[in-house]
C-alpha cells in the first residue's frame, strides 16, 4: 500500500505563505533601517558646545545627523544633575558614532543600535552606584576606563596604582574568595590583557561571581546580595493613599536603585495600598508592604523578586477591620485584617458586639419622640 501524506488546507497554506512573506518584508525593512543608520553614524560631524546640558547635546547631534536617539529615563536619574548635567562637546570632522561614544563613555553611559535607532542607557558601573552619581564618581569611572593595564601580578592594589588620581584611591574587599577561585580569576584577567582597569576589575569579579562599584574615592568589591542589602537601607519618603501596588514598587525601585521584579500576573489584579514613609528605609517599607498585602520578597542576585500574594488571601476572604500601625516611628501603614486571620472565638465576639451596637442604633432611631415638659 502506498503511503499518502495529508495536504494542508488551501487557506492554511495561504496564511502560512502570507506570514512568511510578512516576516521577510519585516526583516528586509529592519535590515534597511540598520544600513541607513550605519551610513548616518559614519558621516562626519563638526560640533562645539560649551557647558551644555547632556539632553540638549544629544538632541543637537540627533538633529544634525538625522539620527533617532532614545534616552532611557533611568539615565537622567543617575547623572549628577539629571538632564541638565553640563558637559563640553567639541568635535571636528569625526564620525557621529565616535562623538556619541566619547560623550556616553564620559558620563558612564552605553549606547546600543537596534531597529534603526540609537539607545542610550546607564552603563553597569553607573547603575551599581545605586543612586545619583557625583562628579567625582563619574570622573573615577572615566579614569578606570582610560587606564591601560598591560600586566597583572594578581594584586588589585597594584593594578589601581596605575590609575591617575589626585586623591588616593581606596580598595575595600568585602568578599573573600577561595584560593582556587582567586587563582582562576587572576589567570582569566591575564588572558584579557591589555585592557582597561575597569575591564580588569569586571573580568576579575565576574569570574568570582562578585561585583565592583565606586563610592566617592573608594572601589568596593562585594557579593551581589550584600550590595542589594546595602541599597535597601537607603531612606525613602512618600505618602501613598489608595494607589496601586505597582506604583509603590516603582517608587521603591527608584529610591533603592535595585530592580524589583514581580512574579508573573502579580499586578494583574489591582491591589490598592495605603502606605507612607518619612525617612524610613526601603527595606522597612517593603516589610510593611508584605504585612499589608501578603506579597513576599526575596533577594536573588542583584535583584529583588516579589512572590504572588499568599494563597489564603482571596475574594472569598473579606476584610473585617483595619488598624493603623507605626513602624519604628518612620513608616506608617494601614494593617487590613481578613476574616481568615481571626479565631472563631474572636469572630463570634466581634459579631455579638456589632449586633448590640446595631440594636442600640436602631432603637434610638425608631423610638417615640420625646415630649416637651413645658406647660402653658
């Protein structure tokens, strides 16, 4: 018997062909946009701007070179004076790409090319400062990026001695690797030479599962978890009344500089929160949120993950009361009490008390009107 293969329905075959054609058109369009962008980036530019805000500098380049430049919002949160951070930009007959690279590296930023557009975002070292950087810290990042390392004897302090600085640099190592891990990290750095001091530090820490960041004139090497814990101690001030949980989490992420990742579907069901903080820490606020909403958090690597609401909290578990509680005098939150959180005896007592109150109110509302005792 001859084997027969089933032919796809005509409409399915047509739809498949149309889908392939659309994908091919889209790919060709993206390829064309990338080529056009490369042409514009390769063009030379003459530019001289003195003491000009970085936002205006990027806008001027985008306009002159006819290039689309998208700046992530987090860029201006990290720079010393936000979008108005002043820089000098002087370029003569250099490519647009070279000009953008020099500007972004000077500010601890990175640029990527995608879909015919330039995207500017904070570099990893700038992100790890975890707050708005100072000019001194930006300068230190720049010097670490410019210093060339051609040999490495395994001593990080001697490596940093090659970095030019008017102020002595300090090195603080908060994590102690094993001897075997240390030897592997040293060997890996040597394979990348010559490189920058920043590149050597990055390779060294990555090999050991650590991170490095700057604080003023100090370079700190620590575990990812220790960095997050430090960031969660940063103060935060807000006063949210009946706002979605997502809005509160966004404020905590901005205040701490730590990415907070919600579990899938966590924000799908709108959860409104009342919470305020007056110079309390981000961690205290997150503890308060956990008490209010039942949403737990845990540190995972350089991030914080939010777990789904506790299984016992459902629409069939109604609120039965609210208590306002202070937390160490700096965090105030409304603690909502659900039916499942009370014992049977407590519920019975509350119901009896509520019934007595209702009877008293009903009696006063329906009783006979009082008569005047005044006689004529």
